[in-house]
C-alpha cells in the first residue's frame, strides 16, 4: 500500500501542475485507467467525470489531459442573478459551508463566471427526505409541467406527460433521489442525455434532458449523490429536468406522491428552529 501511494505521489509531482482553482492537471500515460487514477488519488469517479465532462470513463486515451480536484467536491460556475443563498439551495448545502470552502463572507459579491467549490461533505445535507417513501428532490427548481395529460409544447395536441418537469438554469446539479444502481447513462431519443437508476425495491427513476452525465452504467449511487447537470438535450424547449418514477411493474407514477412538499425542497436541520429552509 505504501509503495502504491509513493508511486502515485511521484506521478503527481511529475505529471501534474497545481492550479489556482483547486485542481491538478494530470497527463494520462499509456496503460492508465480512470478507475485506477481515482483509486490512487482517493477520489470518487463522479467528481472526475463531472469536472472533465468525460462521457466514457473506459475510453481514456494516452496524452489526454484531465483535471483532478485537490479535495473531494464539485465546482459551480456563477450565473447572472446568483446569490450564495441560491447556490447553497442548488446543492442542498449550508451557505456557511460554501462560504468557508471559498473564503467568502455574507458581504462577498459574486461575479458571473466565478468558480465556486462545493465540498462533497456539505452536499445534500439540507435535502428534505419523504419519511414514508425515502425519496428526495433530485434538483432545486420550479415545477414547470406536472405529471399527466397536457398540451404538447411542440405539437399543441393533448399528450400524456410521464414525469415531472423542474425548471432551473443549465448546469444546475442533479442528484439521485434514492439509492440504487445506474442501469443507463446515455443519450436516449427525445429524453436526450438521461440517467436511469434501478432501486433495490424494483422501482426506477429517470433523469432526462441533462447537459452532462456524471455517472456510468453499473455504478452504485446513494440518495443525494450528484449524477449529472441540468440541460436541454433531446426534446426540450428550455433547460429543465424531466424526472420520472417507475414502479416495479414498469408503470410511471406521479413523482409528487413520492416527494416531500415542493414548498420545502430545501430544509435546514438546526436546533431550536422549524428547520424550513425556503422554497
């Protein structure tokens, strides 16, 4: 074990350059496998897939440059109108943890394009779990289209909508709503880039129209783990997450029946408070 660690540090010294953004630059060598790289540097593969926008973790080519986070976590690029409070809600995190990780204060001014580091340890700590079903909201946003019959946004005719659409800006993080195994992580027609997770009770959840997928087929994921980013791939009129819950009989169910109230997607669990973190 010591020999492997020393070897990894030796490679890090000669192949990586520390950058100001909290990442190191790694030059892929012949024989390198991404799964071995993340193991040697004690990282989760999802953080590396997300940071580098890698679509196939099994297809790294020698000579490719990838970036490894110095600490476990994800990066978020500030968009127009963003505040620290809003970014904290997007990651279901405490604002205090994000400020500490980025040396910010309540009076700090964010600027468009600024890269914020969100430590893995603070992600999803404010996710509101439905105690009856065990589901959490996969993204923090506004419901733009409900489950059931609706007017098709492309044809104008009546059609059945098999999921719940949650509108939020492109690049917002998407999280697994329940523990399970990824059984699909690829483009799928009108769904665009989508992730399908099989849960241990036989049910499944689908996350569609992503801009990027941060997991791979066969990967085990936990509730609240980042699996991709919001986008508008496939048949979509704007950035949003299409979220489906499919029971063990392959029947789509209304996600609203399995999630906590949309008024309380985000909950601060603190002593001596009601614990309601806002809408």
